C-alpha cells in the first residue's frame, strides 16, 4: 500500500566472506535482482526507483555493522545500533522519543560478542 519505509536498519552477518546475497529478490517490472550488501543496493537502479515511494530511498540510513547487543538484546549505547536511525512512530511499543536502531533502546549492560 506504499506505507512501508525500509530505512534506518542495521544488518549484520556473523560470519565473514558470505557467498549468498543479503537482500533477496527486489522486483521492478520484469527485472529481478539480489544484492550482496547494502552498498551494492544503494548503487543500483532499484534504490533510485525506491525514491518514488520514499524520497530518501529505501535503506538510505541503514548500515551493515555488528549491533553489539547485550544478553537482553539491547544495543550497546556506544555501538552502531545506538543512533543514526529514523524516528519510529509515537505509538510504537516502548517508544521513548529517541532515535536508535531497532525496537529496544540502548542499555548499559555487558555486550555479547558473536
């Protein structure tokens, strides 16, 4: 319905040298393509076309990085998931009015290493 915004996400692969695409099957008319990483997507015609629905472009503010989550799955307050996202709707569960990546606010707990 056009209301979706794919932006402000953090993507992480816990293993190096991946051989399968990160972003599967983007469609535009008769064209279908998958992408190995966020930068490959952002340099594609699919990204440029996404600006018709969402002017900044889908995944414009998204990054690839280890989110540095603690044992409660909250991001490290000094890690890449603690800032840089887009605002969530005011009625999103647990929303505290601050911008961070993901549904849970950063925590001061010990960060897990994956």
